[in-house]
């Protein structure tokens, strides 16, 4: 026996020994890492290619939301978990009502702790889960599948579409059946995975990027992003409270103590606190400014400045 690269190998003669040593000592990691990074770059490029469709989808989702509709996320396996993660972030980031962000995931809640591949084929469960949501005629749905042919996701998307939902579909394979179902089909053509068959890698990166763009532009259209800041965040832990204070300080120019006082008066509502710190008379005045601007802080601040200017002139 001899040690080759830290591995015990039997003594071999001639070419056999050289082949064994090559297999043990060869390090494929740098080349494979380069292939992974190249596939991730293709992932982002695939999202860039459908940017106009993403903007259109986000705009329509905002319209549906403002009319009181829901945004339903549909998926299975890794793609379903990526979709569910996006849905889970929106209440904290943009203060959206969690009850209006249902997730239809193959395997149900158990999928969060372990993907059961068999559930991806359960079309009856998909149809039942969508039916349990009731009337979808005023809602939107986002379906995600790398292959675009996952039975569970196809069945769920079809049921949502037949129920009247506005359907956005994300898939990574050209000609995917899921895309044919959609009002807005988003083909994220990533090419071949570096690790072939693993859809959590380049496909997952592309899906997360596209979903993040859709939901963030959706939040922007609702008026929950101002100057690149999350002005409708839900400050329900210390980190987010500190972030809310920082946002009020940044947008209104007050110090930390004043920002904290404004947030306390506004019961943690960042937009109201910004308006209070910028000259609104009280919370009722701030709420009225936001109502008139449909929650758009930029418009509310402009209206406040005009009112303050008129008051100074009088």
C-alpha cells in the first residue's frame, strides 16, 4: 500500500498506478466552481431578458392588490420553497397582510422541513388546495417550476387560471407547458446546469431573482418603497425597530430621539412618523395625507410641503 494525496492505494504497476494517482490527486474544484459561477451569471442574464414582462406583472399585481385581491404562490420541490420564501418575506418587508398571500406547496406545511418528491406528482392534491382558496376571480397567482412541467404545479396553475386568477408563470425550459397557461409567461433560459439535474442552483438563482424583482416592484407600485427604503416595514423586532428609526431620521432629518417619539406617536407606522417629523399636525393629519395620496409617501410629503407653504404665506 502507498499513500497518494492522503488516500491509501494498492501498489499498481506502470500505467495503472499513474491512472490511480491522477484520479486521486486531480482537483476538479476550481474548474467546477468556474462553471457554477458562469451558470449563475446566465441566471441573472435570463432575468434581464424578461425585464419588461416582470415590470408588467408587478404593475398588474399591484392593481389587483389595491382592489383587495390576493397573490397566491404555487410550486413544488425547490421551486416551491423559493416561491414560499418570497411570500414569507412580504409581510415584514412591505407590511402586507399575510392572509392575502396564500402558498399552495406540494406536500403542504411538511415541505418546509423536507421535500417529498412523490408529492410533486399529486395533481389531485394541487387541485384540492387551489379549490380550498375559494373564488379566485379577483386574485393573482404566481406559479414556479424549473422544468415547467411538474404535475403538481401544472395542476395548481391550471386550477387557478380556470378559477379566474391572473397567472404569472416562471419556468426555465423553453416550450414548458406551464408557460402556455400564463397571462405573463417568464422564460428564464439558463442553459445547462453545471450540476445537471439540480434545479436548486442556476434555475433557483434565476427564480429567486425574478420573484424578488416582481415582489419588490410590486411593493414599489403600492408606495411601500421610497428613496430605496422600506417605508411600510413591520417593525416587530429590535433590528427592524432600529431600521424604522433610521428611515425616519434619513427622510425627515430629525435626530434619533425625535424619530423614536414620532414612531411611538404613529404606533410604529413609518410613513406616518415621517410625516409627523416633517410637519404634519398630528396622526390624523398624517393619515389623511396618506389616504389622499393612496399611501404614496412622496406625494403625501409634497402635499404637506404645499400646505405648510400656504400656512406660512397666510
